[in-house]
């Protein structure tokens, strides 16, 4: 994630390691900041935050290996269960999408 974003890791709260940052704006005008990409090493599964939406990458997810998804989360039991090159591609696409959408 550091190589792809060119950013150093930062802690977001107590358990999320994030790389890069973007500012989002709700329709109400309220804004917030969040990492472009991140992960959290949970006890049961590692959570990888694909902020562009995990469900938007179905073709790559088919090639990834053993995983589950949520709206913006990719859940992996072990890195050995997945194809790292596909994960890198997912991360690159997600970061580019977020930069194109939110960074000015």
C-alpha cells in the first residue's frame, strides 16, 4: 500500500492502518477525512478497505482467491489464501478511483 500510494502508514483510530487521505463531502455539506486505502489486522480476518467499493471489482475478485466482501471491505483469513498480484491491482485501481473522484 505504501508503494502504490507513495504515502507512509498512519493510524486511523485504534485499529486501522491507512495510506494517503482524501476529504469527502456529504450532500448536506458536512465533510470528513479518511484514508485512500487501509487495512486492519483483526483476530479472525484481515480487513482491507477498498474505498472505491469492493463490489465494483467483480472480475478481479474472481481471480483473487479465498475472500469475502462487504461494501468497501475485503476480508481475508490469510494472505497465503490470495493472489498478491491481484490484490495489488485491486489496491491500485481503488486508489486511482478515489484520487480521481475526491482529490482536487
